[in-house]
C-alpha cells in the first residue's frame, strides 16, 4: 500500500480506554484492515496484475509453495523488522496490519475461487476498479484511525527521513524494486499494477480528511 503524496500525521496515538473516540478509532481500524484484505484478494482474483508488494508476494508464493497469505504475513513481518535501523516506531495498528491482512487474504481468496476461472474480461476489469476503490477507502480508514502506519508505509517514511529524498522518489523506487523482483519470481504485474500506481493517490487524498480522527495532544 502507498500513502498519498500529501503529508499525513501518522504518529501512533493512545486514547483514554473506554472513550467514544477510542471506540471509533478501533472500529475504523478493524473495518479498514478487513476491507484492505478484501481489496488485495479482489485484485489478485482479477488476474490482470496486483498491487506492487503483492506482485512480490505472488512470486515468492509460487517459488516456495507457501500460501499467498502466509507469504504476505512473512514479508510484512520482515519489513517491520527493517524499521529498527530506521528508528521508526510501530503502533498497535502496525501490528494489526500485519496480522489481520495476512490472516484474512487466504480465506477471502478461497471464497473468490468459487467464481469462474478465468473471469470474463469485463468482470476482471470491474474487479480491478472495485479493488482499487476498496483499497483507497480501506487506506483512508486505517490511516485515519491514527494507530500507526502499516509496515510498508513505515519503511517508506523511515527511508525518507534517513535519506532526505522526496516521498515520491522513495515510494517509486521501492515499488519498482518489489514489482521487478516479484515479476522475476513469477508474480503477475500488468494493467492493474499500473492502474493502482497511477490512481491510488487520487482515491485516498479526498477520503483521508473525512476519516482522520482528531486527537488531543494528551492522546499522542
């Protein structure tokens, strides 16, 4: 997943237990992560390419024989370990991101496997549009909950802070590298991969302010 180009405060926050704000943030985080897992599987099932990091997950899964969900979880955990030298601080949402998405994608893929294979071309394109739209909404929801960034987002922001390079350059470099590695390993990169890269920022940008939960200074 990629962050929108506009700067966003991703500082993990802790609210007063039992408060309405905490309830909203927790529910919003949960919905966002579930929808994110759905969006991943919808794009994978379309068969026209996937999100950049999922190209890598596909490639590793095909080389190792492990399930897509297992590989997604392992890669997410490995990226989280890479935060350590970058001095990034994970939040509860960061850990939830790794676990919830990694554990849900396999069951959702199993459900989508009940559909015709391959999908008719128009249906596949519709899945791409649906997947990107859901991913944009899911991203706004889980970032807006303000429990910390996802592991890949934290890697990006950490590299930006350490190298002084622009967010756009660092994000693009990471995603080109993982797509290339995934494709060489047998992952599917195609129309949906390019469409996602071009469109996701424009989808997330107007949604994020709507779901950004305000927090008091004491909650940071």
